C-alpha cells in the first residue's frame, strides 16, 4: 500500500464562501473487512472473514446553511463539516453485505492520518463484536468531505478470542490496525493509509509484543457521536485527539462458567457406560470428552430454549471422525485444561446423538492448558 499520492494544501481545500456554505459528501457503499484468519504460528483462529463489496456510488449528499461574510479558518470549516456528519451519522451507512450487527450508536475520533496537517475523522458504527470504522477527510472543493469506500475494524469476537484494535500513527502516516488473540502475548500491526477514497495497506504487517507498543503507535480518544468535545477541541486546538501509547490490556476471562478437567478420547461403549446405543453407533466411533476434576451444577438451555439444571461430571467436546475435519480438541487429548464459556456457548441436547444427554460445549472464550 502506498501513501496518498497527492497531499493538498489545507488552506486550498477548505474556505468559507461569502453567501452560503455547502458541505458536499459523496456517499460510497464499498466495504472491505480485513481481519486475521491465522496466527503467526500457523494455527487457525476465529475471525471475521474478509468481505469485499463494490456498489455504484450513490448521489452526492449536500447540506447547506447560512454563513457569515467573514472568512473562517480551514480548521473551523473542517470542524463544521465533521459536525454535520455527526448530526446524522445514519445517512452514511456501511453496506448491508457487511458481517456486523449495529447497536444503533456511533462513536468518532479526530486524528491526523494523511500527513497534511488537516485532521481526519473516524466514524465507528458501534456493533456487537466487530465494528466497522469509516474515514472522512477533506476534499478539493469548499467544505467538501470525502468518505472512504473501505472500512477498518475494531472489536472482539464473542467466540475464539480474536481481537482488533485501532491506534493512530504518531507520524500522521495513517491508521494502525492491530490484530491479535486474547490468549497470546503478541499481535500484528498493519498500517493503512488513504489513497483516494481507498484504505490501502502501506507497509508489511509487523509482529510485536502487546505490552510494548511500536514507536509509531498512539492511542485514539473516542467520543460518543452526541459528545462534541472532540469537535470543539479541533476548533480550539486545546485538547489532543490522541493519547500517549499504552500497552494493550490483557483480556480477563469473565465467563459465567469455568470447566476444569482432562481432555479424553472415548469409544462408543465408553460414553454409553456399557449401555446399548440409541442409534446403533459403531464401536469405532471416537468422542472427545472433558472429564471434570469434580462434579459441578450447571444451568443451561436446550435446543428448544428450555432451561435445565443438572450436576455434571463430563462435558462433550464433539466427535472425532476420520472422514470429517479434525476436531480442534484432538491436540489436547490427555492434557489438563480450564475452559471459560458463557451461557450461550453451552447447551443440553434433546436429541439422541452421542454422548447421550451430555452437556455440549459449542464455543468458548478462553482456554488454558494447566
């Protein structure tokens, strides 16, 4: 990825007209969601899949307001334009093909990302798990803003431990996206910069230790879209939009359930405890089961949304089959582990599949090999 090929003089990009000021915002619908799929050690991690969407640009959206005859500074005009976006953030939607679940709220940040001394605004569409982030920069015509056709990503997966964090560039060269895993001490930082309306990778990803941020990393201060402190700070220059770099905090496991025991591989007769199988399953079948160190009482839903409370001593980790994909728990057979899971990640079965009636683990937040 290359830095923006043409950096404009901010005094040329933004000026006040003598009669009416227009804020022209071209609306684009392209989307790129890019997150890690594999760790640096080659292991597969749960992550938001890369999605590329291209649509025909919608008509330019223009807002107008009366303006005084006297000229304002380029910074003031830019702050006014950003405030217009925040007044109606929903008019700048992310393409519906994106894999995200918006909560209906927005956040923004003011950063320097094009090295031209004219700050950019990041608009985050707050979502469950991963949130898309749009970039707005000043254009060539009076009070014009150009919106990126791509997005950056910030957030965390509910299952699998994948994380994405955005930090500013201390040199103003772009925005760093840090992709990492909650159970690993290292992450990968990729610098993205604007080239036209696209966000392009401007350098190769850099592996680093999360506790020691890279020299160009600078934390971003986010504001709710209804909080105009960031806009006022831009007007007055009284408050920095970025903070000193800080280590990425470790993700503490706050799961509702903690299961500690040994991962075992059991045959059909072992999981049935010598009883007849319900469906004639062959003895050659193999099932991965977490045998708990001690019995525990667990309340969980069934497939039919009923709630059951049982005292359990084993947790089903799935079946190991020769024909299907390798069960991720196979690598932990014989190991003592602690697994953290939320209520929606476990359930009691109502079918006759094996292991019969055993609590099933469908996802987890943390995994520690003891």
